[in-house]
C-alpha cells in the first residue's frame, strides 16, 4: 500500500510539473485570446473543450483510477521545448493542449477529443481567416465534433 | 502484472523529470547566450540613391511596445519620380513574435483587405494588398527577405526562424520582414518602385 502510494506520487508529480511548465510556456495565450482579431473569444471554446476532461478526471479520482497519459506528456514536453527554443507559439499552445490531455488516461476516443484543440488554437483562426465569420463556424463545428467524441470516451470509461 | 505496470510508470516518471530539468537548464543557457541579429543589415539600408531619397521616422510608443527587443527602422521614401511611401524593416532575431503576418496589423488597425496578389520580382515574391478604411484606399506590400530570396509565406518564415533557433544559427540568417505602405492611393507595383525596393533590401 505504502509502496503503491509512493509510486503514485512519482507518477503524478512529474505530470503536474509538465502541465505547469506548459502553462508557463503558453502564458501569452490570454493576451492572444483578447487581442488577436482571428482568435478573440476562443477562451470560451477552450473552457468548454475542457469540460469532458474535467468529468473524466473527476470520475478517475473518485474510482481511484487516476492515471496520467505518459505518451501525451512526453509529446507535450517535446512540443514545449521546440516552442521555447524555436520561439514558436503554435508549438507552445499545442504543448499546453497535450499536457492538459495527458493528465488523464484514455484510448482512441480521447485522442479524437484531443484533436478538438484545433477549435481553440490561435493558429486555426489565422489559417481560417478567409472563411466567412472569421473562422467561428469552423471552430464551433470542431468543438461540437470533439464533444461528441468525448461522449464515446466517457462511455468507454464506464465499462 | 500490477508491479510490472508500476515499474514502467516509475521509469516513465524518471524520463519526464530528466527531460523537464534538462529542458529548463537548456532554456536558461539559451536565454543567456547572445543571439546574432541583423541590426547591421538594417543600418546598412541606403538613405538615398539616384532614384530616391529617404527620411527616417521615429517609431511610435505603441510600435516600440509591440516590437519589444526586436530591431526596426521606419522611413518615408521619396522617389524622384512618383509619390512617397512608408518603408519599414523589422528584424525579429531578439523577439521573434514581433514579426508576424502584417495582415494582422492592418486588420487590427481597422483596415479591410479588399484584394491581394503575389508579384514575382527579380529577388523573389512580394505580396501586394489593397486596403480600405473609412472610404480611403491604400496600397501595401510585404515580404520576408533573406540573403537568398524574398518570400511571402508566414509559415515559411516560422519554419526558417524556428530552424535557425533550434540549430543555433546554422540553418541560415533570420528573415527580415519588410512592409511598404502608400501614403496616398497610388499603387506600389510599378517597375520604378520595385527597383527602389531592391535597393532598400537589407540583405543586398
């Protein structure tokens, strides 16, 4: 029991550390969401996108099956380091999304939910700038599809 | 079985710690290493030639704030035959985020992009924009300049600037963003104007 607890903390401490590092690295997101004409208001999409993760995280904690996804955490670290060394915002923002997703375990459907980060990434707004509505219909559509996949993720975790 | 899983977890945890700590140390080293910039190139831009003269214009407080540590010059260029225009050059070596798609700035300051097209020149490609705000029309050009070529894709700029940083300068020079704006509604695409712009190229 004690051994198990000790190993659990060994797993969780670095995953939270990676999340903190990625939040620090992507700290310009709040400014971008406020000032960037192609990304303004995407903070709301980000918050809605987080809801399934919070739901799964809460359930995993309640059932004692809280387990980080190390593949995602490694990917988020690599992306974060590319973002810091290369001074590349998109890599920093993707790193944040991966680090957030890496806080909980999950399979195929979680990856599809994760792809929904395209709905809040500032780069999406820039790429979709030619689409009428400043890319908002595209962002909203991506969010809805992502939430639909997250339902399958949630249901899969009940088995 | 369970022990096997936890052993892998502990191993993975160690990997995460090692990469995180190495990453932080490398970040600190990179932060304190002096970065090579292109200030000399900006300063070498000619102020006059047989076809034009120019006058440097001070940056506004807002521009200084946006540029941060990046270097920039702004000047009004007076062609001997033709209308004056505003010429800006930004070197983002010390602050990569100061250099971004100029369409952001135009749209952000209330201009509407009514049309745009790519133009081929002897040095490479430039992007021509037609802007409109409050019934006024202006023309603008922008491109990224390297010793090898001119190009207009911000994605290529990100790629080159990132590769340069990740290889500590071995992947090439930092592209310099050049932006030209008309002061009236005259087009900027005449051969005479493009020839002046070639003379103003910091990497020439």
